[in-house]
């Protein structure tokens, strides 16, 4: 039953997310054939995200093999907790730690881009803004009242909310966040930050379906086979039915 619920969540959660989306998602424009981008994304994930988030359905050595990373480089740049190359990409964060620090258990991100979408993740990482009312001083345009701190704030800088007045059905006028200002104070330019987030999104998209490129490659051969088989089958049909017609 739990497996059925999990599968149903994967199938219908993206539809529910899109149905409630109020803001236009930016195009991630990722390229899964760009190994250098995926390698940078792996580095960014391990350095900025893995302290809290895990990829517990993926192994280090599978990532290294797929992305062209040697074992020495893998041990030096991607493994910092003494794990073996064949270990799952897990961390020491416990569910109770996440609930105590962030108000909810910290999710594993193996399937994040399949649950949401690459465009959603890309936009999410660019949509944090200053909000003193929140525990960590930030909020997010497409994930209101998010419990996650903006761990990339030192790179992106601080974005201030842009408000607009909206009238409710009861006629009450309320201020609503409709956008964010240009980031200030970050160590990266906006263009460089966008590139970093794109690399991170590409890596997590790869993680969600490592076989994707191979599946697409094989799909071409399958379609070619079906096309040739159709020609043969049609010729046989003509041969068998020629006397009838």
C-alpha cells in the first residue's frame, strides 16, 4: 500500500504543483549531455546542500562513472565523511533534527526534479527574498513560508520583496509579494549565479533518472525497428490478402 501511495504521489504531485502555481517558472535550459556542467553541479550539491539533504538512492561510484570522475578525484572532492565510493549518498541528518531546526523533516532530493520539475527547482533557487518574519529571515516566491534557509545567499546576495495591492473577494485590500528586486551583496554576478543554479539543477535532474540519455538513445533504435517492422508486416499483409481482394 505504501508503494502504491508513493507511485501515486510521483504521478499526481506535479499536476497539483502546477495547478497551484501563481508565478511563471523560468526555463532551466539544462543540458544533460554537458558533463562539465554535471560535474560542477555535483560539486555544488556536495558543498552547499548535502549537509542537510541526501541522495540516498544514488551511490558515489555510479555518479563518478556516469560523469567521468576518477576515483582519486571522487575521494578528494566529493566524499568528506569517510564513506566508501560504493556507499549511498546519505548524510547524518536525522528526521528529528530537521523537525527541530526547520519545522519539518528535511527531504531527500533524489527525485526532486521528477516530483516538481527542473524549471521549478531552478526558479525556486532564484526566488528567495528577505522576510524578517520568518525564522531564518527569508521566504520564497514559489514556496511560501518555506522552512529552508537560503544557503546560497552569500553567492546570490539579498533580494527584497516587491509588493502590489490586491483586493480580496470581500473587498479588503491586502499587500501581496509579486516579485523580487535585483539581488545585492552577493559574491557572484547574477549571470554567474544563474549558471551555478543551472548546473545544480542539471545534476539533480540527472540524479532523478541516471538512465535518461541511454533510454532516449535506445528509444530511437526501437522506433526505427518498429518502422521497419511495419513495412515488413504491411508487405506480408498484402501478400496474404492479394487473392482475397
